[in-house]
């Protein structure tokens, strides 16, 4: 068996995937309503941005989907994966990757994927 050396690209992609998975599992289930959606977006961004190698992050909660899920009696819902649209840029060594998560209606699933890979001259 030939063992290949791990590259900066490999590590950047691994770090980015970990960030998306942590974000998803840490924040889904959080109570949210239309008045608190912006502050939850900001809290998620700030929380993930302090992790190593994160260069940029944007988090958007789909207000229309949130509105459709609000509990009639109490006026809130739990944050659900399909409500999230996330983009994260991770830089590691000579690589920069941009990953995202967005609801895919064909799959009925909040799909996480690699959006862009850039090799940087160091």
C-alpha cells in the first residue's frame, strides 16, 4: 500500500467539513422566531468564525420557511437544517476552500458541498 502525503488542500477541505458539521449539529434545534433570526445568524457566524482557519462565514436563515414552521400558540420554531444557507471560507497553508450548505429540494436535504478550491502562492 502506497501512503500519500496529506496536502494543504486535504487539510483545508477536512477543516471546512468539520466546521459545517459542527455548525449544523450545534445549532439545529435552537429556538428561533422572526424577531430573533438575525441575532441567531450573527451568533452562529461569530461562534464558527473563532475556530482555526476560518477566514469568512455567512449564515442566512430562510425567513419564509421559518414563518411556515412557527408554532401558532408560542410563536417560535426550532432551527432546522433546511432553513440554513451557509458559506464558509477556510484557508490552510497554500489552499483556500469555500464550502456551503443549502437545502436541495430534489434531495429534500440540506446538502453540504465544496464550492471552490484555490491554490495560493505562498
